[in-house]
RNA sequence: UGGGGCGUCGUCAAGCGGUAAGACACAGGAUUUUGAUUCCUGCAUUCAGAGGUUCGAUUCCUCUCGCCCCAGCCA
């Protein structure tokens, strides 16, 4: 299991636990988009706190706005949380299940003279609200009688008015320095079918009213949310105090997660999807849970990451490299090794019999012998990686070059004898090499040093595949910043044009024919790869590059 | 310029009056049939800044500076 780090919320809970016996948290997504890794932070926090302290965490959909929400998002969210490895018993909660109770609470508020029906247009409500520096002024409808308010609210519910004709507002303080307290709207008329309640309602409660009451009804003890709701806490508390609810949860805010080289808001992700900068919500370049999953990320790595980064109130942008390191840590343990050549260069072994084919043994994991071995085919013609050969190599180039001897992993030592080029273009067509028969398996009795070991694939016994080489979606650590003054905050211009390179004719060792989606392999010396769950077909294999291996050589070259 | 937050290594992050944990990154070195992995070693005399209280302050007080959020009938 992941390590557990100390953070301020845990401290608060530990202290509260001295008085109470148990805690209950909740994860309250709005079903209006796909979950991303920022949500994973909240999911891990809420579910792990509950688990660590023997409490419960409710999954509750905050579905109060039918204009934006959809069943397909409910389904994707459920599937993503399950994949992340969290459970919530039998019951899934929905704010919409509380619509009747919420209505009663609103009536109660009116009866307490703490809410009123306001008939100002939305534009006028905005004007009356004042600004950050000027206080607001009372709505002319603020002093309607309780009876009148009750009657109007009932008519709103019955569908007697058109959208926008009236709203129900809490009666708090138009002069409050906190704008959220300036008589916030708590119910609006929206003649719209709801994914779950269908046409039962034509008025829908707003977030601030719904959320605290939902928490209270579920006996939530700790309501964890992000920093931007800090200003809403007085309102959260006001509703529960005014309504004298039995349970008054503690709202605690923490900073949302940001990652380098990506964007995290639903709005921005939506834009990338809708304008086809990526293919879909589960595009492997996106930080969505579905995208990361398709890319080959493990849920363990994501959970571990969420634990590692900690929880605080400081706004931060975490290095993508940390996520990738944690992923590679996990994959290094679990992923079986295989050989694949992405950019093939043919080698002909001069002194190997034309028709001879040999099966060699290869370990599936160099450090874990219990993962077994497999057979790989060796033959006269093989492929190596184009950039593993240089005609005129620099110092410390531990790969193949004219007259140099290197090792083909698990096979033989070979020496490059001749370079065949295209007469016109000068492009290297193939290499003629010799092998040393006394080095089968990749060792020699004379303990002679060979500095380089290359991966390779038999030319006659390999499979062709498409490989999608993914890179970061943006070319700047913070895509929101801009170089050009007049294009401030246009993250689109910072999209990395090379975020996806498609390699059509990669050559893979035969055993990879059995690969299934989400099963990640390490292609030796290259990185981690997995079969694409959407587009790959048995007769047209497609692999995604999950993450490349650390490449010290690439660094030295620079 | 109203209100609410936040400022500890390049990036996260512990620390809660007793003299700066850890992780990632980075730099060296060792081992290696992946220039992978693993393994050592190094990496903040200083906690946004300035004052003050104290024997002693990143921790308490004051002021200053910087950054973020709030004016949806979104959540």
C-alpha cells in the first residue's frame, strides 16, 4: 500500500476524533464532465481519510443543474472511481434524491423570514449586488410577506412562471463584505428535464443551499473542498445554523492540484476535446482518469502520487516528472520486458546460414527470475534501432559503428563489417555484420568486454504494429502563461505540436501478439508500452507509449 | 481600493519557541547482457522582507512586499 503522509486535514480529523467516535466524508462530483487527476487527489483524500479512521466516504453526485449534467458522465465517474480502487458499499448518493427535503428546507427558511422570492431580472440582481468595493442594496422584493413568499414559491414549483421570472433568495446582508452573503439565490426556475428526476421539478436548488444540507443529511463530519469555496464557508454555516440542522459538518478547504505541462480545469479540457485538439475525453494525452488509464498508467501509481504530493493550502504546480517517476517505479516492478524496434534498420549476419532459425531464451524480468523466460527468434536478418548505429560515432558511443563489436541482448556478439547505402540519397539501407558463434546467449568465455547491448528483433519472425509515441500535451510548464503579450492566457497556442508521433511500421517480437489492453510491457531500452484499448485490432495492432525510460545518453548528447 | 486565503531548496512538503525531515529534480561515483533498475555521496547557516518580544523565533507580535480567489438564476 502507498505510504501515508501527514497533513493539516489529518491533524484536524485526529483532534476531532478525540471527541467523536467516527468520521464520514464524501466525494461530491458534478456529473458534467470526466474526472481528471485533480479529482483523484480529492477522491484519495476523502476515501483514504475515511478508511484510515474507520469511517465512511459517500459518493454523491451533485446533480442540481440539469442544463449541464448528463447520465454518461455519471457512468464514467463511477467507472473511473472504481478503477482507481475505491468502494462505497451499495449506495450511491445523489443531491437530486434530496429535492423534496430541500424544498421543505426552503419553505422553512421562508417561514423563518430568512428567504424571499425576488422578481428582479438576473441583470438587476447583479446590479443590486454591488461590487467588490461597494456594498449592495436591498431588492425591492426583500420585504414581501411570508405568506406572499410561500405562495409565490409554491407557484414557482408548480410551473406557473417562465424561466427567470423569479428566484428564491436567502435574506442575509446586502452590505456584507463577502459577496456570497449578499442575499444569494438558492432556487431558480429551470423548465428542464433532469437525468434522474425527469420532469418532476421545474425549480432547482443552487449549490450553496444544496451542498451543506446534503452533507448534513448524510451526517458528514468533514466536508473537504477546494480553496475557492473558502468564501462560501460562512454561507455553508449560515444555512445550517439558520435551519438548525442536527448535523453541522466542518468544511475544510485545500489547494487543488496543478501539474506541469497540462491543464486541469474541466472547461479547458472540454475545449481541447470539443475543438479536436485531442480525440476524446480519454485521449491518452489528457490528464483525465480515462486518458491516463488508456495511456497505461496504473491506478496504484496515481494513488501513490496523490499521497506523495501531500495536502496543503498552498497553490502549487507539481512537476509532471514526479508522476512519471512514480509510474515508472510501479511499472518497473510489474511490467514484463519485451523487445521492439520502433525505427528499424536491417542487419544481415554474413556468416549465419541463410535458412537457420534459432530460438533463444530471454528473461521476462532481469531482477525477477520468477517471472520466467520466453523464446525469441534469431535469424540471418534482424532489425535494430536506427539510432543505435552511427557511421562516425562520438566518444563514448556504446552502440554499433563500423568495425565495432556489440552485444545483441540474449543473442550474440556481432561486429559491423559494412554499411550499405542508397547510391542516390546516401541513406543507410542496411548493415552487413558477422556474429561470433562462441557468444550464444550474449556471453563469451574469454570475458571480453563489449560495451554496448542492443535490443533487436528477427526480421522474418516479427510482427508489425503501429506505435503511438505520446509526449506532453503542452510545451510549457504552465500552459496558461504566454510569451506574446497580446495573447495572454491562451493555452491553446502552447499545445505541443509533437504531442503525438505515429510510427506505422514498428517491429515487435512475436510474443507481443498476446498483449491485451492495460497490460503494460517494457520495450527494453525504450520505455513502457501498452495496447490501445480503443483502436487496436488483432490484425492491426496499436501500442501506446505510456512513458519513456530515463535516457541518460540523450542527456549526455546535449 | 472591500472580503477571504497563501508565501520553508528548482518543484512538492514536514516543522506548531530549542537551533531546517522526506520525496522529485539536479551533480558526482559503484554495479549492470536495458547508457534502465539498484546502490552510495552531495545538495536551504536559512524559512518573502524589515522591525520587535525572548537566553533562544521558520514557529509569537507589528508593519511591508508578492501571489491566488470572490461581483453565475455554475459547481
